[in-house]
């Protein structure tokens, strides 16, 4: 059984569209490499523009991703356009039922 993860990407100024494109590329890349399960990934936008992604790693996928040149290159592109932030920094996280704008992947 894999592990579900939730990650929040806060776009750097002027990089909103680039970040959204990378999020759309992320799950297919991981899945192609066998690092992610077939469970559909989800993406959503917080009111401040932060994108939240939810997906399931394959068993051993997290460790394998760190040694994959393709994934490392993709993550470097993420680092150029966003900052990773804890979910607790999103105002939505304070609500009992956190609501986000869906993003089609």
C-alpha cells in the first residue's frame, strides 16, 4: 500500500501559469516512472493562489524519486517557480471543511 501526500506550492510572483503547468506534468511523470499509484491525483487552488496537490506514492516511490534524474530535474523547475509551504499556512486549513478551487489535471 502506498502513502497519500498533500503538498502546497506557493507560486513566486509572475509564475502562476508556469506552476500550474508543472503541477499538470508532475503526476504523469511520477506515474510513468512507476513511482505513483493509479489513484487519480487532485489539484486545487487556495484563495492566495497556492496550489495544493494530493496524490499517492507507490511503495518505495518517495525514495526512488530522489534518485531519478527526471524527477530531480522536474523538482528543480518547481523550485524555480514556487515555494513549498506547510498546509497550516493556508487560511483554508483553519476551517473545519477547507474549501479550494479545483484545477483540472
